[in-house]
C-alpha cells in the first residue's frame, strides 16, 4: 500500500490515531508474608487495611508493623477488613487491640468480620465488646464516627 498526500491507496483520508493516556490509580501497597497478604487502600479520609490469610504467631508481627506505620499518619478512620482471614488467634487479636490503643484520639479504628474464623475468636475473647466490629466494609466506612458496630 502506498500513501500519498494523507490518503491511503484507496483514496480514503488517513486519520492519525490518538493515544489518550489516562492517569492510573495509585497502586495500593501490598505486603506479603507466608500465609498473609495485606493490602492498604485510601478512600478519602478512611484507610482500609484488607487482610487475607492466616493471622497467627508468625504473621501477626507483619500486621502489627503495617498497622503501626499507617496509624502514625493519623487517618480519620482506619478499617481493618478481616473478611478474607481464614484463621485468627490470640496473637492477631492482641495486634488488633494494640492498634486500637495506639490510635490517636482523632482516629476511629473499625474491624470488619464476616466469617466464623474471625467472629468466633472475637466473641470468645470478648474482643468484640472492646472494638467496633461491622459485618461489611461498606458499613464500616459509612458508619457515623464512633458509632457502635452493628452493620
């Protein structure tokens, strides 16, 4: 095919292609350690820490490090989403309680627990009475500040 004066061989005008480069969303930091993956996302003034895997004696220190690092930035609300946690023991519960204690007065810490793997340890140890726990991420993000976790 031969091109002359902006026309193709068939006589049709050649339209240059335009590439539009849309800005890509900032990738969320992902932290991985053995059986645990932690993803951090920001929704306005709310920081969501999504935990996937097993939170036990070996992986709890990693969760502690991530929570401490982000609490030091004093977000208005921190939601720790445990929806994908398959195992949660006392080491993990202590990390969650510690994060609640370390939060500045302006930071509202919430949990999301949707499975028996997370609800059972929270209830058995009465941790659910000390922390605000919701049954969905959307409810934890949308609830009024310092509201009890019923939704």
